[in-house]
C-alpha cells in the first residue's frame, strides 16, 4: 500500500523563530498538540528509512523547527528497528540535574535547521555527560523523570537548546573548534 506523505517544512537559519523561546503546552495534550507529536514521530522515523530521499536523516526534532514555539521534542535513537535505545516525545521538559563531566561527539553535531553550507558549524559541542529531565511522556501518557547519558544525553541537550532558542553552533569555539580540554570525553 502506498502511503501518501505530506512533506513537513523545516525552518532553517537564518529564520529568526529558531532564536525564540518555546512555551509549555497544556497537559493532557489537546488535539493539535497530539497531531504535532504524531508529525514529529512520522517525520523523524521516516527520515531514518533506507532509500528515502524526502528528508535529511535525523534522530530528533523540536517543534520550533516547524516554526511552532511549543516545548515539545521527539527523539528516536536506535541501532536498527529492533534495537531502540530511546524513543519518545518529551513534553514540557525541565532539566533537574546534570553531571559535571562533559562529553562531545568526536565529529561534532549537525542540525536539520542548519544547512550543511552554513559556516562555522564544525567543532566540538560540549555537553553534560548525564542529565536528569522531568517532563511528560507522549507514549506513556504520564509525567516521568528520565536519566540519560552519553549519546542520548547529547541529543536531549541539542533538542532542549532548541526550546531555549539556542543552536549547537553557539557552543563551538570558532577560534579553536577542535581544541580538546583534557577533561572532555569524546564519543
Ligand atoms: Zn537541531
């Protein structure tokens, strides 16, 4: 069966909405926010399909990347369809604790809202190694606390930044983009 898919529009720099702060949404979710969550899930899950050419592959998206200033993001980190590491839409997240230890992806980060041609996007993006986040789970339909570490923690912090109007490029030291402090863990 052919699935008719409506392509979502992804806001990219230099659009200023990416620099605005998002707001909490009512819980339980109202219909339009349920539809937004479903759109994020469909978009990111489909972007990970082999051979699709509609989207740049992604592991997460925040509502602001559709131009909607709501505190919602979706993360799907997996090692294949049968090995899900983290998959949920997080609603109204708050960081309640974080580790002192920092880490960064050894090849840097990327973002669906930052075109590959955008300057100065290469370099270490230092993140907390572990964070504790409180929010509502779309799949479990309840308030939860997640403790995430490593790669999933990086993705969470990237998406949490979006809700504050921040982007990964803000964290890069443009003078010394690949300078590795001795306490920085790279993965
Ligand atoms: Zn992003």
